[in-house]
């Protein structure tokens, strides 16, 4: 029997596509085309990425736009348009669809087209277009660089846990889950100088591993320096800061650039390979999120 997606995971699939020449330049979340055109696409599937039990149609639209705009931010791109493809059951209320599009429009980037079709559940795919004068990518981090993060981690995963567990009183964490940031503001400061830049969608452990692998260096994260969302330990004991969907930016910078920018230093790049997590100098094990992987 051949390998299944649950065996190889999302990243193994991407490596196999690249090895066979079935896709080109798929190491980043965006495609960089001629004249600085940047394109990214993300899909949200009901029952996989969201539940309409605790996500409003408007919040769903906002989230779908935001996660794509976050990819543009990581490419240092200014957004120009969104293309929306949508599958819905025929029984969906028209008012709900209009609320969805109202949420998609909230970030202020025009919707220029797309496609609609029927389906047995809600499926929303957004393509975002933008332009960038300089795309830092993931392959330029250098030994001696420091790593900075633009905002708090763990809020989205904790907010989702609070919703799933029926916990009241965690409105700020729930908001972080329903309405993630897209750090175009920070990208305007970071993209011109960053040696590598990524948004934290799969969790800091997995995402920083992309930088380490593509840049050919080792990365060290000092966990006690990470900015964390408030009250995570009140939701549960899980390491929510590793679980992804924070959509803050992580950049590898020369120390002089990091000193003049207002973002906390959380780690550094070294000679070697791999990712090391340290808490007060002691090694720590943690993993990020990867599509298709079995949960053990």
C-alpha cells in the first residue's frame, strides 16, 4: 500500500510535488510573478477550519479575507483585490450570504470576481492579489540575525478552545480567533529590511522551521521572551502559543534593525540546522500544526 496524506503530511506532499516537477516555487505561501505582482490563495472548509455553531457569517468573511491579507503582508505586498470562490448548500439563507460578503469587504480590499457553486457544506476560497517592491521570502536568514514577533501568540487557539468547551468570560481570546490580524502595518516596516519574513499561521515552531530549512541555518527560540495573549492558562494547560492561527509576523533581522523597531526579540539564527526551543536555558519540546497529519 502506498503512502497516505496522513503519513506524509502537508509539507511532505509539497516536497513530493516539487520533486516530480508538478509544481514550481511552492516553498512560500505566495506566488511572486512579473512586475512585483504577488498572488496568494487560502481555503476555509466548514467542519475543518470553522464551525457555524460559533462563527457568524460576517466573522467568517472577515477571517477569510484576513488570512489571505496576512500572506500578502508576509510578502511585503500592498493588497489590490480579492477573488472569492464559494460553495454553499442551496438551503443557505440569502441574508447569511450577504453577511458573509459584508465581512469579506470589511478590510477595505475590493472583491473583483470569483465563482459560486452548490455544495453539501460551506467552502470559501479567497485569492488575494497585491504588489511588492521587495519580497523577503524565507531563504535569506543569516547566522547572527535575531528573530522578532509583531504581537501576542496563543490567543486564537485558546479562543477556539474556549468556544469548544463552552467557557464564558474569554471574549478577547474569542475575538482573536474570529478576527485574526493582518499585519500590513508591521510589514511596511519589516519588509524593506527583513532577511526572512513569515506569518505565523501554522504556529511559531512549524513556521520558524520553514525559515531554518530554507535559509540553511539553525534557529533558537527563547520561549520566555515570547509575547503571549492574556489568560491562556485559565483556558487550559495546552501550549496554545504553538497551535497556530495567530497571523502575527516573524522576521529575521540584523540586530541593528531589530533595535530600532518596536518588536520583541524572541530568538536568533545560528550556524547549523534545525529549531531549538529553550525555556530559561532548558530544552523544550513542542510541535506546530500540519494539515493531513495524524494526531498522536
